[in-house]
C-alpha cells in the first residue's frame, strides 16, 4: 500500500475536502496548493499523477492530530470535529437533509439488539417440520472390477 493509497483512504474516511486538507497541513507550517494536492489523488496511470512522499504524509498526520485533538493548551473533542465535518457535507438536490443509509433487516424483530424476539409472534409464524421425501435411486448400483478378471 502506497502513501497515496493511505492519503486517499484517510480523506474518504474523515470526509475531508481539499481546502480542509490544506488547512490541516498549514497547522504544522507545511504549505501546499490544491493543485499539488489533487495530483496525489489521481489514478496512477494519469499523466499528472505524483507520488506522495513520506514528508507530506507525515506532516498531514501530525496536522490531523492537532486538527482533531487540539493542542495541549486548547484541547478539542475529536467526535465533535468529525460531526462538524459531516454537517458541512452538502445535501443532494431534491432532499432537504442528508439521509443516512440503513439497510433494513430481513426480520426486524430478530434484528433488534436490545430485546430478544417475542415468542408469541415467532411461534405463530413457524411452520411445522415435514420430513423430506425419500430419495429415489435413479441409477442402479454397479460394481466395478477395475479391469481385473475374476476367473484368474
């Protein structure tokens, strides 16, 4: 895994925009432009792709610590900072707010983690167990001699 891959994954996981990354790097006095930054996030076969050096990634990680935790004199709550990033993401057109994706469980009663499923509903849903029909033998059993004659 390259430094570019790590940088991309952190950017997506923390929901950071280019201007936010530039601000984070400025916290540790590392200046970089948005165009230089976008070169790190390009595909490897792109003509403007640039390999992310150790120095850039190291400064980003140090700046990220300061951005999320704050300094010793002025500490921050990392959860509040991440919630602020999430709130800054614009909603899609046609919706008033940004909906969260939650997959619906197949059996909502079973998916609840705080309670066990009620026995009255599940007992009514259960079907009685039926024995499967016996298998019908399609081919008769054949004994193979594997090329050996019994007469010998």
